[in-house]
C-alpha cells in the first residue's frame, strides 16, 4: 500500500487480522473522521472470520493499542489483536523450568540432560 489516498478528501487505510493458519489484509478508502469501529464494520472483515467475535479483540494502529472511537488518518494500518493464550512471561518461566528456551523444540535434549550425559562420559 502506498499509505496515501489517491482520492482527494478520502483516507487510504489497511485493516489486518490473523489467525495462526490464516491472515487477511484489506485495503480500504474511508472518509475523514472514520473511527476504528466504523472501519471494521465498513471492511466487513468479520464476515471472513465467522467463528471469531472481533468486537472482543483489542485494536491498534501500527502496533500501538487504540480505542474503537479513535479517528483514523491516511496511511493507518488498523490491526486487530487476538487475546494471548498465555502470558509471555509465564510461558518463558515454564520453558525455563523445563530447561528449554523460546524456539527450542520440546523433543530436543535439555541442557540438564546434556550435562548429565557429559558427566557420565567423563567418568
């Protein structure tokens, strides 16, 4: 998107929503004064995700949370954020308790088991 409307007096925006297996980006031209809520209704992104209640999801512009009454500007990227399935800090704590780190597959040997094997080899 060129982030600027070619239609004088109108705003070019994008509306984005993603699930783990699917994402949608809708380019849209709206009138000045259009709010986040109005743009979500106008683009009908909810119709593309019938099992999701987008009204419950936090909205943001370029990664910064905003309210549904926030007025949009030309070039805005309106994002809808799904709730986290787990607090990221809690996820890291659980991984650390298992001796793993982010991005390490569950079936990889842990550092603790590697240390135990090294200790056996040095006997």
